C-alpha cells in the first residue's frame, strides 16, 4: 500500500533505517489483520482531531506563556481536564449533536487539547533567555523574535506535545466507539459485546500499532529538531 511506503520513507528521513523498519513492520501487521479499512478510518479521525486540538491548544499555550498571572489558573484547569473520566467528554457532545462521528470528533478534541496547551506553555518557557536578549539587542521585532528565535528553540518540545496529543486522541478513540463511530474502536467494542476475545485483541493491537508508529515518527522528528537546533547555536 502507498500509505505503508510513505510512512516507511518518513521513518527513514526522520530516524534512519531502524525507525523505517519499525514503522514498516507495524503497518504490515495492521495490513495483515484485515482491519486496514477500519485503521484508515481511525487515522483519518485521529489526524483531524489532533489538527483541531493543536490549532486550538498550541496558540493558546504560547499566548498563556507570556501571561505569568494566568499560569497557575490555567495549570489548574489543565490538571482538572486530565483527571476527568473519559466518558465525561462524550456526554456534552452526544447531548448537542447526538451519536455519530461528529460527536466523537468533539469528544476527542476536548480530551486531547490539554497536552497541546501544556506543551505550548512549556516549550516557550524553556527558550534560553540569552537568545531572547540577543534578539532584543539585534533590534528584532516581537514577531521576528518569535519566528526566528522562540519557535525554533521550542520546536523539539512542541513536537513532543504533538506526540502526547496524538496519544491522548488515540486513547479516546476506543471510548468514542460508544457514540457509533466506524473505525477500530468500534471493532473493539463490537467484539467485546459479542464475546469475541480474539478479534477484539487484534483490533486493539492495531490501535497500539498506529500509536507506536506516531510515537516513533514524532520522537524521531523531535530528536532531529533538537540536533539541528544544537548545531545551529553551537
């Protein structure tokens, strides 16, 4: 499949041969199980959910990082969001939009936005102060400082935030099957309802494979960005 080849090439580019082989084997396992179509639906829903969570969370986290008075209240809200039972996120979505993929999307985005905000704050907080001082002394505007100094310095941390957002979205994926989605989570839920342990375990392993592929690619990307940043400022 073209998707398998593209992911393997991405692994080769970001992490070398070992990452490429890991990605290739994991995706071939998904292909061999017969759950490929459900896996693609899961990836589609996850990518869309993560994109929305990052579009909301990262800018908000970056903005909050520049507002010291908001740090403690926002941290309290984030801690509360990450300790709520996952089923709580489904209730408002189902009440407003009924069962379906859109309700699942809202629930997954609500659950996954917390790490995006948190890592946006952490990434900006760990930008070395001497680099900001150098940018200020060079006469950089706030936007230039953000674009050329803060963002590259925070990129490895932000990529780890993307990784955590993906993991949270995938963990919510199986729970979202309760509202009638048509992907791997639904396969797990249906198998458990029928008492079919084997298919349920296999579908769950496919979800794990997708998570491991995302983890391998994003961590390799974060390490690559960290090496590049270190070489640029050596």
